[in-house]
C-alpha cells in the first residue's frame, strides 16, 4: 500500500468513495466485503495523515508569518 501514500489527497478520496460504493453493493461476497473494508480503513488512515500534514504545514506558515497577517473576526450570517 506504499504507492497510495505518494498519491494526492483528491485521488485517495476518490478511491475511498469508490470503495464505499462497492461495499454498498448488495451482491458482494463476504470475502470481498472484508477486503474492501480493510482497503477503506487503510485509505481513510492515509487521508487523515495527509490532512494532518497539511494542517501542520499551514500552522508553521502562519506561525512564521503571524506578524505580517491581519486577523479579523469571522462574522456569521
């Protein structure tokens, strides 16, 4: 599953959605269900890792440039 770690987030989400769709099929065997479920769990973990990496990168960029930003309170409508 190492090749999936180098894929971009959008491709991984597409694969995860496809896996979920396949799991929702009524005529899938138990063996295939378990295989697809395992694949979905792995894809989900990789997606979470990529989101965490992105969050960390944004946090670093904001921290490095916080003196240059003007923060405004977000107004809800």
